[in-house]
C-alpha cells in the first residue's frame, strides 16, 4: 500500500527537507519544548476551525479531510465555503506567500476536485489582519510542477546533502536540536 503525503508536509519540506526528518524524530515529545511563538499562534488560530466553531452555515465545511489518489496526497482543508465553492487556507500571518504554501493550497484544490467538489476560488486568509489573499486556480502547468515536487519529496533521504539557508535555520523550530544548523535560533 502506497503511503500518502500530508499536505502540510509539502510546505515544511520546501522550508527544509531535514526538518521533516527532525519532526518525525521528535514527534512523540512535548511540542512546547520546541514550538516557538509563531507555531503556538498558528495552532491557536486553527483551533476555531479544527473544533468546527468558525461557522454554523450548513454549506461551510470545516477541517474537512481530503485526499487525492492520483497525487498520493492527503490532509485537511481549513474552510470550504460551499455556496461560493471557495477553499480558504488560514494562516496566522502572511508576510509573503511562499511556494510551499501554494503547493499546499494547490494540493487542497486537486484533492477537492478529484473528490467531486466544485471549486471556483482558492485563497489564503491572514488571521492577524483579517485579509483574504485570492490565488489563481492551478492549471496543467501548476499540476505538473506539483507532481515534480512530490516526486522530489518521495526520493529525499535524510543523508542527502541539503543547502543550508542561515535565514531559515535561525527561524526553524528544530534549530536547537539540529546537527546541520549554522546559526543561532531567534526565538
């Protein structure tokens, strides 16, 4: 049986492939030992969706499990507004939209459409500012790009040489635990 890749892991993988390995190593430990303020704020912000308290509209689906057999991915969408046929991925703060975040949203779109849902809009929602950031619906080129990225994810091994990015390292929650970090942790 083929294993499915979690949508949230796609974003993490672009941030740093080695962080996925460290996440799995430390997953059974207390998150408060390594989560910094941004991760804690993100978890609190998602709680309203995960507990399905965000909306009582019957057409709004919250924290919906989704999957794509053709891409081998699975996860949850934050909000699907059924009347608007709109997927919304909530982030506490968006200083910039990174490629990994787009892959996560594209993955949600492809999962939903493969599951038979109509999707006309996809967006990020920044909780801190209460702003919506609409994104273009992914097409064939975006799907191919996502497929290539998923293949690179599948072929990764923790012993592979990775490009160390000091700016990312200093913001990585695993920095104090990482044997590859070259900078101090900022949190």
